[in-house]
C-alpha cells in the first residue's frame, strides 16, 4: 500500500513539473480567431440607426485598458481567472481573454456572463476583434474592459469610446 501511495505522489510531482514548464501542451479553451472580414461582424453602420442588425445586437460603449497576470494587478492567484480558467504563463495574449467591470456582469446586474464572446472595436487593428469573458475587475471600476496581455507584450494604453457587442 505504501508503494502505491509513493508512486502516486511521485507521478503527481512529475505532472505538476511538466505543466509548470509546459511539457504537456493543453488545448486552450479560447476559440481560434478568424479574419474580421470573414466573420462579417460587426454589421456596417449606416446613417439610418434603425436598421435591424444594430437593433438585434446592442452595442455598449466602454473604456478599455490592458492588464498583466501579476499579483499587483490581479489577486494572489494571477494565473487563474475568476471563472477558473488557467492563463498560459508564456503567452497570455494568445488566449484573447478579457475582464469586464462588475456592472457589466450578470452576477451584478449586467447581461454578460463568463464564457460569452464579445466583439471589441475602437482600440487598434491589433487589439480589435473577438474576445472571451473570463475575468471580472475590481468593484470600484465601472463601464470598462481589461484585455489580458503578457508583461513582455509591447502594448500599453487606455482607450475611451470602445464598442463591445455580445455575440450569440
């Protein structure tokens, strides 16, 4: 019995080390990002604001910023999001995950939930596109999203008048 327990302990240590150093390649739950023109989203805006496409897909105007998975900017577990997803330590930006302010989340009265896909426009060609909601921000923040990027990514900034639309 002791040998089985010892073998299980050694095996769990090996798996933990392999995950830590990325020897085991786990599939990311983030979807593959396609070319914006192929998706055809968001719909072209026209002078007539009453078209059916914009009426069925409400767009929110928020502010946007970036955050790094570090204890100073998150919590004591920076590589685990609020919904329990694990962030790739070597390349956090590849996930295309965002944190939303609590007033936008359904748990606190909004209409966006963890796992929802959001189309973000108004930042830059590199950062605009499809994101998955995986995290929430501090309760003092209102009408804002935070884009997950790595410390080594040369992206910094704060953007106003960013448009987000929830995809079905």
